[in-house]
């Protein structure tokens, strides 16, 4: 049985990545809570810089250590250390690390989640990323669906990333920097790595990829609420989430579990995207609610977040000269809906 003091000790002994001091010395371990009945541990950690790759790495370390010590689930929040502390210790920090204290250029992590597969999570991730780039944002896209990666095919990416020095240079497509497990496996071989490898891979996506200056990092999460999805949720830095659901009320129930998981891992939910919301007849313009109706609204209400938009059932226009089977053009009716959603998201997250 874990106690709050154990959590303080385990986390407090880890080093703050920028200042190179144990967290306890910086009084950076806060709000420790243990829910004994579930062995759910929540803790807030203060860092010199949040939303960074270093945070990601530390986050993973904390989750691993706490799980080893018996925690079933871990909720982590991060905040920034007070200025005085940072200034005081930054002077003694190694030279090379000081530039990382630069508070600019912190991307917003925006994870796209769903209760189950097949609802269009990857399609939404890809088109949101492209639309955010279209409104002038600098965007990275991580295909974190490590076993079911699909982003490279959906975007019509035919090249692989290059390596420069020690860093992987992501592939750029429609102004979005993309990284996917799909780039690192042989042609369509199944990925059978589990557990710790998954964490390592994700970590590499953050630390060994040269993202450069990005405003947003979109993450296409594994579907569902199983172990893999939970691990990925726990590993991510404090991030924002979008939940994708189809309009059927039962689909919304399932999606609500993804929402609950986001909240349990202390992620903010930005809103809901209802996909495959209706089919619009090309002849009459009439809408048919093929997969039911009202699920998006219901889910939004249940989670207390906005319904950001409804995407109809419709394919992108295919263009053989520049093939990207899942990307809607800027002028396609669905492309316009995605632009609207991207603007709403960007407005709700001030960066
Ligand atoms: N709004 C839509 N209209 C038509 N087809 C769609 C739509 N959204 C997704 N699809 C198709 O449905 C399938 C599942 O979508 P995908 O994004 O791969 O789902 P997930 O990532 O949730 O498993 C894909 O073949 C995709 O092209
Ligand atoms: Mg997918």
C-alpha cells in the first residue's frame, strides 16, 4: 500500500531536468494524493519549463517509478517553478542547459482520442493538423497509434525521415511535420512491441526528433481505453485532448470512457468532434443521419465541453498527381468544416 510520503520520496529524488537539482530540493513536488481503494496516485510537479521534451521524459520516469512502487494509475500535472527559484538555480546549472529555459516556443500538445477504433480518429488528427497549418500555425503530428499507425498512408507520404547527426528529421507534408511508427518498420510488418518499448518509442518521438519551432503537436492516440491507450495518456505531458465519436448514442457512451480517461490522467478536454455525423445527398442536399443522431451533443454535455463540429460522411477529392487519400482540400466542404474547428481550437487555446 502506497502512502503519500512514499510518493513524495520517489518523485522528490528525481532530478529537475533543466536545473539539475533533485525535485525535493526545489520544493517542486506538490498536491500529492493517494486514493487507496484504487491505488490512484496524483501529484503535481513544478519545472523550470513545462510542455517540453524534458518534461515528457521526466513524466515517463515518474509514472514508471510510481507504478513499480504499486500505483495502478498515475495522474500528473505540471506547473512552472517560481521565477526566483529558476533564476537562483539557473546560474549554477550547466551552461548548455540554460538556453532551454527560454520560455518561448513551447508547443501545445493536442491529443486526439476515441473510445474505439474506426470512428475517424486518425482522419480527424490528420485534417486538424493540416488545417492548423493552413491557418498559419507551425504544426507537428505524431502518429502515436504505434500498433495501428495509418498517418503516412492517409497523407500519402512516400518518403522516410532523414537522419541528421543524432536527430531524426520529420517528414513534411502539407506544411505539417510528421512522425510515425510506420516510418520505422519494414513494409507493413506488424508491430509486436509491448509495454516499455512503447514508452521508449514515444519518448524517441519527442527527444530524438528535430521538431524545430512548433506551435502545436497533434497526437493521434491509440484507440480505446485499454492498457496501451492508458499508458500513452499517462506518458504525455499535460496536454489538451479532443474526443472523436460517431453520432450514435452508444458510440457516445464508449467515447465518454475515453473522456474519463483523459480526465483521470489530468488532461483538459478541449471539445468533441462528431464524425460521420450525417450523409448529405448530392442530388437533394437532404441530410440523412445514417449512424444516428445526438451522440456528439450528449457527449459534450456529459463532459461539459463544447461540440467543436460535425463532419459528414464524405470522401476527399482524390488527385492522382498528389495522392493523399484522407486529406480534404481547403475548398472541399469538409475541408471548410475542419478549418472552422481548427480556428475554434486555436481561439480556445491561447498561445
Ligand atoms: N467523415 C468521413 N467520411 C467518410 N469516410 C470516413 C470519414 N471519417 C473516416 N472515414 C473512413 O473511415 C475509416 C476509419 O477512419 P480512421 O480515421 O482510420 O479511424 P480510426 O483512426 O478512429 O480508427 C477510414 O477508412 C476513413 O477513411
Ligand atoms: Mg487510426
